[in-house]
C-alpha cells in the first residue's frame, strides 16, 4: 500500500450564516471525491453563505487542525490541553 492509498478525501461545507460545518468522508477514491465536490458546488451555486471545499488528509483530526477556521472555536481548556 502506498502513502497515497492512506489519503482520505473530505467534502467540507461551511454555512457562515449559521456557523455550522458539515463534513462528509468520501474515502480514498480521488475521482469519486472530485465528482461529489462538483455536485456540491453546483448545489451551493447562488448561496454565498456556503463555502464548499474538498480537502484531503490522513484523518479528519488533521483537517480540523490544518483548517481550523472551518470548525467551531475550541474552548480555552481544549486549547491548553494541546
């Protein structure tokens, strides 16, 4: 198994008005992930409060660390425990 086989794709949709983020894990098939992303982009067209991105990483936890602006802020206790 190559390192690329370990990469998972995540469709992340941020509703900036409601301050909510939806995440769909799409697995390791990049072409299928691209298709899902294009579909989500089309559905979000004309809705400026939605931000749709396709992110790839080894885990959702890594995504939450590297793209923290898409997720709710952590409490002070959570920040200090890192």
